[in-house]
C-alpha cells in the first residue's frame, strides 16, 4: 500500500471480498467510486455525491454494503441528511497517514496537481460526445472540425515568458491573492493552486521545446466545443497571456 501511495495510486482494498459479496459487475463500479474519491482527495480533499453513486449502482443493498465496509475499515468518511436526499463521502486522511507521512502525502498531492494541470501533447480521437445536464452522452452532434483543431500543435515563446515572468505570475495567481485578502488565515503551501501554477510556468520556461495540443473536446447542447485544455493552467483559450505567447511549430 505504501509503495502504491508514493506513486500517487490508491486501489480498492480487499477487492476479492467485494467480488464475493456483490459480484464482479458491481465491484467494477466500486472501483470507479473509490478511484473518484481518491482523485477528489488529491485535487482538493473533496467529497463526492452519494445520490449520484447510488444511481450508478442501482442496487441500494450493494451500495450500502460498499459504504459500510469502507467506512468500518476507516477508508472513507460519510455524511448524510436523508430528509434532503443528500449525502457525501470522502477519503479519510487519517487512514492514509497510517501508510505515509504527512510530508509525503503533501508531495503526492502536489505532484498529482502538477500533472493534472499542465498542458500535454495528447491526441483528440472523438468528435461526437455531448455534455447534457452534467452527463456526457451521444446525441447525434458530430464536430469533426473541433476534433481536428484539438490536434493542432503549439508552443510558447519561452524567451518572452522569462522576460515577463513576474507579470505572468501575478496574473495567473491574482484570484488566489484576492482570496488571501478576504481570508488572511489562508496560507499557500506546495499543494495550493497558486504554488502549482507558478511551478507550471517555471516548467514551461525550462522546457522551450515543449509541444502541446488542446486535446479532446466535448460538445455542449448547442454544438459548441468545450475544450479539454480548459482544465489546464495557462491554456491559450482562457488566458490572454498564453495566447499572446503562442508559436505554431513548423
């Protein structure tokens, strides 16, 4: 378990016992549930909606077995208000601290955020996925042009990035700076968004030959593109600074 955690991975514990109790198909959904909890913890120590996963399981008895087993073993913490049909679950950090130290856990989260937020050179292969009411489905909308645009390769003028690094850093962290003004008790650390953002700028400057793409797109209900690049720090869609530094490689 310790070795997997140090690599940023957390697998469903006692998976064989879940298969015996609820079957292979529902155990695979349990894998997805546990993986979602882990990713939410890595990003912001967040929680996931229990009503959402109850719909995914479509088997109240099996879902209760999963929740009770993971909670009893100390892997998750759950909160619920039945009268409001609301509930949430999150990873229990104290359980993780039985396998790794607090400083190691902080490094794991920082590395995960860095790799999640930095742009990559990924290939867009799909053109027919549409997001409706928070779910991705196939509605008949096909946007081959958006798929091709997602594969357009680009770079940044890292010499200019270095010349104006201070300004870029101020612009990319200004939302967090406003938070600190309103909440003086807030402190940046290796896992906060502003620290990760500055690290990503440093990485771009140190790797001038880095080539990126916008990657996969999802259509909205009107057929407009929701680019995968929007989840990345310093992407050329939402950042004017990034757009001004664009270079299309030969």
